[in-house]
């Protein structure tokens, strides 16, 4: 499904805000996020909810325009299927929204396509089919099969990705960059209380640090393959780093004064993003990155460029 972004001012769409003001409805939207059609029974089964509860909440989402529905032939008669209308919803007051218009460029980067790395063990790579190479051997990060990676982890160090600078190709001026990925700390086994300072750099500039609260393994990740044991890391938190003309933010909270101008995007043919845990971090608790086929969000590392 191609990316469709909804930008909404809460003062103009209170019905939409009411539609989002429910943990159940948010869970339904997350389940439908990849664009796959699902019927009421499938949604109820995957969320472990009564069909009546799912049906009433789907109606609220449809009334708000957040999902679309259609009739499909079934074994007996027809069935109602649903899909999300948007892959991303940005909420903010109109004065704060000009940068998030229809000019968003989105690039999805598979986890294994890092262009450089330097990691320390414990560390490892996994695909949806099994472990790649040897566990706790940093040289495994050079294994050609890394291209299949859906989950990677390490204790210290970094992985760096090189995204195409599509603004140069399109001859447009960026107004914001956003990096989205599912992250957690890393500890042998799991530990909900295991903080780790995870940094992000762009073009060699430190953008800011997010302190992950722990390594989550209390329940199986929504997309985690069956062969992956429950004793291992199961899911992370979806974090969004955003850099614009005012500074750098994580999930809307400002973390530094680094602005888009500081990154000199227009002078580079690519956008280099490095993420990791520094040797001298106050909380050096390692990190997991969850990609497609693992965790709670079936996505790779996503770069969005607002123009």
C-alpha cells in the first residue's frame, strides 16, 4: 500500500479525534496499517475481542473516515472487509502543519542494508526463517545473508544506513526529515527495566538520544515468527525522530536544537543515518531493531522527507 498521510487540525475534526480516543480502535488501525484487507472475524480473532465489540468500533472508524469497507464474496453470501484509509495520521494545529503536506517522500530501508557497522557482542542477526550466521560474533554482521535481516541486536556500537537524497533528484527543498523504527534495549533474555541510551546521527551530526526503558519479552510480538522463543526480545516501541527548521524531536518532544539546516541536506547526494549505543553512554543497555516479520510493527526503517 502506498503511503497516504492524513494531516488534521483537532479543532476542525473533533469526530476524528473521538475516533482515535480508544485503545481498541487504535489497535484496529495498527492491525490494518499495512493495507491488507481483513474481515470482522479476522480482526476479532487477532485482537482477542468479541465480534460485537469489533463491529461497533469499526463503525466509529468508518464514520470518521479512518477506514474504508467493501463487500466481498464469501462461501455463504458476502462478507464485509476493512482496510485503513491512511498509513500515517499527523495531528496538530493548522499553524504547525504546513511542512506536512502532499509532498512527502517515503523510503523504506530493510534492516540488513546497512552500509557500515561496528558492534560488540552479545549481538546477532535473524531472518523470519532463522538465525543468520553465528550468534555473539560481530563478524556475522558482514555475512551476505544479512540482506534478509528482520531483527538485529548488539551491545555497543552502531549500524549506518545510506538513504537516497531524493530531494536532489526532484529538485525540491526539504522542510523536515523523519526516521521511524521499532526499538528496544538489549539484554540476554529480557528485562522490562533495562534502560539504554540510543543515539541517532544524520550526516555525522548528533541529532539526539532516546532512552529505551527496557527489553520487552512479556508477550510475543504481533509479527514475531513462531520459531523465535518467548525468552528472547519480542517487540519494541515505534519511535519517530523528526528534524525540521525548529529543532529535533522524538514523538513530538524536542530533544535538541539541531535543525534541518545543520544537516546540510542539499549538499549531499545521500542521507546517512547512524543509530547505536555509545561506549560512554550513561545507560549502555544495548539495542534491538525490529524490522519486517518481527515485533509489533511490520515495517523496516522508514525515512520520510517533507517538501
